[in-house]
C-alpha cells in the first residue's frame, strides 16, 4: 500500500492506494531497448529525432491521481502549461503549448489517440490505459497535421499486450477532496460589518451637509437606504446599537441569532474512489490488452461529482511475416453533476466569498427563529427578499434543490494494417471513428429562485457526434 499527497487547484487530495499485479514470464533476461518516440505516423529513436518533443511515460502518469489524462502533463513537459479553470471533477483543463498563439481562434492542441485525431472529451480516456503521451511543440506538429497542429499536438498511446507475458493488474485508490487552501480574508464578524455600514452612512451625512450626521446614519441604517430591518439580528435599534463615539457596536448588545457561515454549508470533504482491472498478454502471433475502470470523484463543492465507467480493448495479430493488423476500441460512460458551478450568482464560490456576514443562510422570523420549509421540510433557505446582496438568490439552496446533470456515452475505435512490401518499404493504413452522445438535464425547482414565477423549468439538450 502506498500513500500519496497531491495539490490540485483550490483543494488538496489525499490518497490511500493499493494495487496487485501478477505476471507470468520465462526467466530469459530482458534487455532494455532504446527509447523510441511516436511522431505522427511512425516511431523514431530519441537520439535520432531533431524536433522539439516531450514524452511522458506510464510511470509519470501513474504517479498522478487525476480524473483527466491531460492533467497528467502538469509539470512534466517544458513549455507546456496546464490551466485548470474549474474545480469541477472531470472538467477539461486548457493546454497551452509554447504560448497563446492561434491561427483559427482555437488555442487547444490537437489530440491524437493511437494514431487517429481525437475530437471527443479527453476526460473519457482512463489514465490507467495510457502507455505514454508525447507532446510535439514545433514545426513537426504542423508538418504532419497541417493547421490542426498549429497549437501543438499531444500524441496518446494506449497500452498493448506482450507475447509470452501474461499480466493481471488490479488497482484501487481511495482519496479525499477537501478545500484546505484558505479562501479570501473577508469580514466575518456581523458587529464589525454593521459598524462599518453605520460609519459609511455617517460619512455620507457629513459630505451631504447634514447638520446631524449621527441622526442621519441612525435613521438610515435599518432602512431601504441601508440594511433592511428584517436583517437586524440585534435586540436594538440603530441608536441603541452603535456608539457614535467609537462607531462600533456597544458592549452588551445581544444577538437574536447568529448567521451561518456559508462556507461551512457550501464546501465539504468528499471521497474520491477509483478501481482499475487490466489483463494483458499474448501467445504466438497474437497479443491483447483489456482494461475496465470505475471512477467516482465527488467535488468539495456540495452536490458536484464526476462518475465514469470505462473499458478498452487492444488486439494485435501478425497474420503473415509481412502483414500485421491491430484493432483498438475504447468506451466510456460518464455521469456529472455540476450544481453550484455557474458563472453568475448561482456560483457557490462567489456567494461564499462575497456575501456580507450579517445575512443568514436560513430564513428567520421576527424573533430570530428558523422558518419551516413547507415543501422540502427542514429549515427554509433565505432567498434574500430585500437583501442588499444577491437579492432573490441563494446559491447553496439552488445547489440543493436544483440539478445540472450531464451524461455522456463515448466510443472510439480504429483499425491498423501494415504490409511490408519489400525491405525498407512498407504500406500502412489506419481507419478510425468516434461516436459521442451527450445528454444534459438542467432542472430548476418550482418553489424558490428565479424559476419560481414560471413554476420551475427544465432545460434539456442532446448532442450526437459521429
């Protein structure tokens, strides 16, 4: 059993992983072969290659517990930047190879999977099935792939079996996603916030020429010009609450209730589990590799997850001394919840970092007691009727009651045939295809939030790609 600690984005993942492998082979001494690099449609020795290339092998990939194989390039290739723009599990990172230039408006590199350009989601490829990744960074990329390689090329080679060596590998990993990196330093004390709010109104009164800036601030603090009266959590009015000499809350003034810390309800310590089983080997002229994998990666933002079932089969057969064929097929099904990950006020991250500390997560009555939810049970969330910040919205409530779910089926397959015509001359052909099916269901509850006036909403999109 091994223990791994890895920083990823705004969280830290702690893994406990174990694996079991069995290999059957003879006692023949195996000598190391010269390292070769896959370049376009062929392979060359590393010392014979003159272009700019970086190769990341299986050993480097296996050390990183990532849901997306592109993230395995982080810190492994010079001139290659891996930009993770979202903490959503299974999200696609942006790869930038030697800068941000573009000839077509697209900055992403071209992915080539086992010799065939790959147009699907890179997250559909199980990193455990990868033998190596090669990054082409200079003119060699465009020389072979044309304008599609203008932003660089990432060549992905999957694992293959070896004749006379039967291997069974079982690997399981369990880890935890937790937002250990501190968030922004903001005002967490309601008393400090209300004192600063009063001082702002006091200064406004002075600048506007008010003869009594203290009275100006007192009359406006709990009003539509300041903070709505229903968010006054103290048993006092403004004059009783604020000491005009210090501009702070007077000692001894009690609260009717204490607002919740939104971070405690928006973020969680989640579990990441992964299991992979592979069988490879061969006999005589036929070799094979087969692998299946299961991944469940729960995000540290509530009700977010990425779940993937994957399978891959690689078969190679030497039909004649001069004729060889290969068949490669991969399948992946993924189920993703992206609750609370929008770019607007529905973002849990935006809400938790910006909402003032005087606003509670749950609705309160005039005495400061919780209000029961008549539809879902429990305490009713506060959607900010009259709230000065994020009025009529509550990102944590939306992430709880609403759903943004995406399901994907992806199949990629290719067939390779090589015929040696004469010494030094061979004919190679490769046929490949992909199928992609994506279904998105975006549901908004009929009782609260922006869709309540329309009695809820359901947004459904289905996309197919051949």
